[in-house]
């Protein structure tokens, strides 16, 4: 299991603070590698708000009571409010990866409403995006380093996250056509299963009787990303996992995830993650 967390004042205790409109208290990420299950059970909830982003795999939430299970897939955000019942599980077999942030403040409810998150909304689809991960990771870093004005920067970062969420919530994502829904689901599964192979988006679309432009447009509407961005994200995420858990060389990992040119792979990895593969491996060891 991989985890990386940051806490204000190095304290994991939840708190309520109305001295400012919006205050970030903690932030972190979990990625299940070998751990079979990671459960959370808080029957009385917490004092603060929690916003969870499912970036990979899926999670099992029990809203309001322990018997009411809802499966939440990648690309969704889950919001818990103060003192709300919390029960949820992540499973290693799903290769689940999540990011979370806890926050409080004197005007949180109005701020959430401003960005399209109504009072009765428990979860909502926002698509998968490396931009969400970037913001969460930056909040983690700020909480760990505690440099000058980090509290202000944390507020700016979570507002930036809420702005991106609002933009996605305003989009028309309703796909009522069952055929289209099934086709996009099949496409994401195909790309997930074959990401390490050479994939022609145009050939795939043609094989399913669709034009390339129509397919890309509807795939993006369905998943929040283009087919190629989806494939690149899968390759980089799996490369990241191999860097963390194996001793394969950078060239070997490049070939495993689908890139014959290690130099191109390294440049792409740096562009996406902000570190070269070797720097990333060095930082986690």
C-alpha cells in the first residue's frame, strides 16, 4: 500500500474552525498495492468536511447507514459533511487509488453551493484528470513543508479544485442512449486491458462502426478525457507502480508499458508527473 499525507500542525485530529471562510486541515492519497482491504468506519462522522476523489479503480460507500452500499467508480468525487455517518471500503483487487482532503471554515456550505455542490449531494462525476491529482499533491506538499503563507495557498488550491469541479458539473454529461453507454464502457475496458500495446484509435473506432471524430467526441463526454489521454494516463500510472514496487530498469519499464523509446518515455513521464522516472524512484525510496 502506498500512502502520502500531510496534516496542519502535524495533527491527525479533526477540528472545527470558523475563524476563516475556508481552511484546509489535512490532505492525502492512498493506493492499494498489496493490502487486500482498507475499511473506514466513523458512525458519528467527523467535525470537518471531506472530499474524496476516486482516481482509479472503485470504492464501496454506505451513505446514511451501513447496509446501503453504493459502488463509486473512478472519475467520481464523494463529499462527507460534518457529523455524517461514514462507512466505506477500498479493495486491493480493484487497484483503487484515491485522494482526499479535509476542510472546515465559517462559510463552507455557501462556498460549496457557489460551485454547484448542493446540500444533498453525496457524490458526483467529474471525470478523471491529472489536474485533480496535481492539486491534491500540491496540498499534501504544502501541509508537509509548512512554508510561509501555506495556509493561504491551501485555500487557493482547494478553491481551484472546486472551480474545476464546477466546470465539470455544468457540462451536459447525460448519455441516455444505452447503445452509446455500452460502447464507451467497452472502449474504456479495451484501452485499460491493452494500454501496453500499440493502439490505433481510428482502427478501433472503425471496427465498432464509428467515425473517429464521433468516437473521440463521445468518449471524452463519457470519460472526461480523450482516448489517447486515457491510454497515456494508464501507461504512466502503471509505470509509476512499477517504479515503486520493482527493480526493473527505466528501459524495461518503458517497454512494459508500451514505449519502445526510453528517452521519449522519460520525457513524457516528467511532463505528466513533474519528475523523471529515476528522480521519482529516488524520491519514494
